[in-house]
């Protein structure tokens, strides 16, 4: 497969490439991790995960690269440079769904395996896309985080973004679907903070007043979860009301420290970089084929099952609590 | 004067009625503790509305207050994150100064270039927000990066009320004094009421408007620090759209958009009215889908009541003038 793809590149290069391919067994597999921009904590952490995967696989060289600002043009330049370098695989977190497609198509024509991760590329521009998680997994995780702290059951309320936020509405819907699995947990209401710090704060305060015996506030939005934690601290209800949901470690470190939030979740960039590298390796070495329904192993993260759009979800959102917050708060 | 008094009395009555209505559904709302909390929550709105009142009195409008607040807040937060040792007093002074400078930019453009204030402040609003993005790179300043003194100051209790509430009370008291007892305070009314007459009495319209914007900016800057410290987070979009609430508080309070009419007491009541509505809606179990509609209706009802009061006065003048012209032609 590799050989035929390489031949595609041009007859003039064929002889050289054939010898190159024969030597491939000893040469390391070169996987380029292309990120939205260099210098972003989230992606630096992903690169760390990629190095971990490379060390585990042994015969892999990771090239961590990206533009200096988050533009599609910058990424296209980087991708063209990688094509010229004849890397074996490109794993990209795209700044634009469509703009990268022509460059990535060219890469695939030259026999380079292409996957997207985190932020996807249109299907024709990649072989598979790795989502950090999926809506059902997120919906389940946010209620699980609240329920885990309430073994006896209890009342929880949801603080969402706006009434029309698509992501939040889907996650809350998925949460309600699995609510039956958590015995004794009652969702008493959903309020909307419009992703404004002051309105979210007021709504959280209102929830604590309306339901004096409230046990947890679930906020699947980064502005809301921070504001709710602040409201709980100011109301003197730390320990009574647990704030949980989706947030970033850097933003939530204060709330974990004060005890207003026991735990929260978001994707783990290290795992994401690790999985992307594993998947790219599988495709580059022809050990796996990216087609709907395929199950591709990704080391310690299990297997990725591709849907009809050749997309897959990596895992449950990663849980952050006082045991690991210090490690991650400097990362993203 | 009796007309103005009755307008404030009407609004005061509306607030009491509102409180009674809320108490019938959620009695805990009118507990003294909670009312103090609501007042504290309303203080930033009140302080900004006081500044906005002065600007509106001079026939201008300041749409950049929320952006000014956000930029000052971000600067304070970044300073605190970088140098946690800087005392809160210095940060407060910096906030007021920075806010005043941004207000002066508005004021100078309105004064020296005679650009309509709505255009000037619409522009500076976007510019200030843009600057936040430039200095912060879009990143947040988070609770754990701020010092305890920085976030603790607005919520420190003095005589049972948090400092944030005291700032609201002090600002209101100072503004009442300034408006009623200083030449500048009277000049705001003169400039808004009749700019031509003001010029003949030796008041510079542009200079008065400049000071109005400076005052509004300084108060917005003060709120910038208080806001960021209260919510313990600073990012580009804080207080997004808040300028409209500020203008609404003034309008509900009976400050005429045409300038020159309205009282500080009206603004205070207007801000309290909005603050009570905003704090009550989450606890009285009304669908979030209705909340915005209810807030909007409250504004329109209040303004209608105000304008009905004002209209009676205008009609009489017109009728007299009409009779006179009719008499002259006949």
C-alpha cells in the first residue's frame, strides 16, 4: 500500500522512493502533529502525549509543528512543507474545516496518511477524525460527577449557557436520557446564565435560594461553572453545594482550592495527542484501514470505533480534582 | 418640581409593589439579608448609571461604559496577577484614573470634533474591547492568579454591608451633592436643558460634556476593578451588553434622553428597580424563556409612565402657543 501510494507521487522519483521504502523498516515512522498555533498550553500538552506514544511505539519520530498564529493559511504552509519533507503521517487540529482540504488531499495523494483531531477537517480532506469525546459520553459524565459525590441521592440543578446554545442543549438532553441510571438523583431545574459572569452568578444564587437543600450545580459551560463556584463561595455554602460540570483547569483551580468544586471534567490534551499519534501510526504503517465501522487500537486509550463519517470519540471527558489540578492548571 | 417629585414617588411605589408581588411568591426575597445582597449586586449598575445620568443630562450618551469597565478590569487583574504585592488602594486609584482617561477620550472627541456622542462611544466601545484582546491575547485571568486581598476587598464587611455596597452608597451621595451643590452640577442641567441659553450664561457646552464623559469614565473604571474582584475572573467579554442595562436604568429613573431633565434620586430608583427585577426573576420560578420579555416589558411600562407624566406638561405649552398663533392670525 505504502509503496503504491509513493509511486503515485511521480515516475521520476519512483526508483529513489522504492529504495526509500525498502529502507523504511529501519527508518522511524515520521508523524507530524500539526496544531492550530504554537505556544498554546493545550497543544503543548498534546505534544507531550504524542511523545509518550512515540516512546511506547519505539520506531516513531514526532514532528510537533504549527503556524505562529491560528490561521488556515499558516497551517497550509506548514502542511506543504511537511509534504516536501515526505513525512509518513499528518495529524492536524484544523483552524478551518474546509480551507485545509486541498493541501491535505495533495498530502494523501503523495501517500501520506492524514487524520484530524480536536478540531476536524471536512471528510474529503482526511482519512479519519478523532473527537475528544462524544455528546452521550459528556451528558453521562456531567451527571456522574454530581452523583458520585451524592451516594445517598440528592437534588441537583443545571446552570447552562443560553437557551439556544446547541452544545449545552444536546449535553443536557443526553444527561436526562441516562438520569435513570443514577438512583436518588433529582434534577430540580435548569437555568440559563447566558455565558455572562454576572447573570450566571445571579442564577446560581437564585438556585440556592429557591432550593435551600440543593446539593449540586451542574454547569456544562466554562463561564457558568466559574461563576457558580464564586456564588457558592459567597453564599457560604462550600461543602453543601458542589459545583461541577465542564471547565478548564486553569479557570477552575481557584474553585477546587476553595472546595466549592470537588471535581469537573474536560478533555485531556495529553490523552488526545497520545491517541492521535497512535492512530496516525496505525494508518501510516497500514496496520489499520480508516473506513466506517473500523475499530482502530490506540494503546492505553482502548480502541476508536469509526462512524459513517469516519469519525470516532476518544473517551469519557477526563476528570480533574484536587489530586491533579496543580499539574494541569499551568497547561490550559 | 412637584411633577418631578411625583415621578420619583410613582417609581418608589412601583418598587414597593414589585417587592410585595415577589414576596407573595418567594417570601425570603424581602428578608433584610437578601435585600442587602440585592443592593450589593445592584451597586455596579447603580454606579455606572450615576455616571451615565450626567452624560445623558448633557444630551449625550455613553455606550462605551461596559467596554471601559472591562478594559480597566482586565488591566487591574493582569497587574494583580503579575505583581500580587501592589496594594488595593493603588489598584483602585489606577482603575479610576484609567477609566477617567478613557472617558476623556470620548469627551475630547465630542467636544473638539463635535462628533455625535452615540457615534464616538460606539467607536470607542469597540476599540476598548479590542484593546482588551490585544493586551490579554484572549486569555482569561483566573481566580487562583489573583491575590486574596484583591478579590477580598469588595466583599469585606463594614457595618454589616460589603464594601461594594458602600461604594454604591458613597457614589450616590457624592453625586447628589455634586449635582445640587456645585456649579458643574448645575451646568449639566443647563447644557442639556437649553444649550444656547447655557452659552449665553457663560457655560461652555463642549467643556461640560467633556467633564460628564470624564466622570462617567472614572466611575466605569472604578466598577471595572470592583466587577473583576467580585466575580474573580477577567476576560474579553465581561459585562457584555451591560451598557444597555445602564441606559435602561437611567431611562426608567426618568432621565430624559433629550437631556436636561431628571434627578439623581430617579436614577437610584431606576437602578434599584432593574436590580430587583434581575435578582427576583431567578427565584420566582418563571421560565427563562419569559425572563427577557418580562425585563423588557418592565422597561417599557416604566418609560411609558414617565413619558405620560412629561406629556401633560408639553401639551399645555403647545396649546397655549397654538392659541396665541391662532389669536394672532385671527
